[in-house]
C-alpha cells in the first residue's frame, strides 16, 4: 500500500538515506529545482506518455529489492499517487511512499531546493 508522507517526514527519511525519486519532467526539474538528494527519473513525459519497461529498468537500479523504502515526488502528488499505487499494488513493493502535495507542499513549508543543470 502506498503511504502518504509530509515534507517533515520526507526530511527525516532523506536523512536516513531513503531513496527519493522525482518523477517529474526535465523541464519541471529546471523550473523549480528538486528536493536535495533526489534521483531524477521521469515517468510521464510532457505529453503524458510513458514507457513502463524503460522506467522499471532504471527504477530497479535505484530500488534494488521489493523491501527497499523509497519516496516518489512530483508536482502535486497526483502522478506519484498513480505510479506509487502501481508499484505497491501491481509490482509488490512493500515500502512505497510519496510526498503528499508534491513539490508544492515542499515549497509551501519553505524547504530548500537543489538546482538542476539544463
């Protein structure tokens, strides 16, 4: 089951070394920056298309086992809810989490961003 987490919880998990995966598009990363320490792995392209095999190939490099905890991040929490539920319910990942409210929630709490080179 996918777990919603807050920006405060995200900071604690990040400090514990939990894998953070920002699934937004490269354009979005450049617009806002990313949560420091995030791995960048786009799921939906700017047209809403995706390649599940290509995503899973890269995802499994970041999350090597079904029990490895990870947090998905997107703009509002909508995409991560969809992708996180797929990973938890269809693919059997037991420690799937996502940042409820996405980058907007992170920004609203005045958290730091890391710039992404274009």
